[in-house]
C-alpha cells in the first residue's frame, strides 16, 4: 500500500500512480494499492495486509493507524537506509 498524494508532502514527490506502476513492474508484491486520502487506518482495515513496508524515513502516520496495524496483526517493517542513496542521512554506521 502506497501513501496517497495527499500525505506525500516531500518536495519533488513522485505521484502515487507513478510509484504504483513502478512497484507493479518490479513484481515484488502480490498487490500494490494507493491508500485512502482521508485515513490510512481505514485502508488497513479494508485491505488487511499481512505486511506493510515503510521506507527508511517513514513511520506510521498516527495512533489510529498504529492501533489498526496492531489489532489486525499487520507486520510493519522499516527498510534500512543504504549508502549511495541521495537524500539519506549524512552519516553512515
């Protein structure tokens, strides 16, 4: 599930439709969806995914979403940052 454009406030953000098509082309997910503009938690409840993968700089957006993920047993994974990626942390571990 990708964040809706309404929640993607980064400068030069790639539109959700483009991100969806890119992920679909990779074939790494059974299904790629764009979340609801009003409520990420509502999307979790509707879709009921087994796994939710967040980027290194992302977190669940609010307590309601955290509770929905916990209640549904959704595994939330935050991908690590990797050297060489522009825009990452200035330090390396």
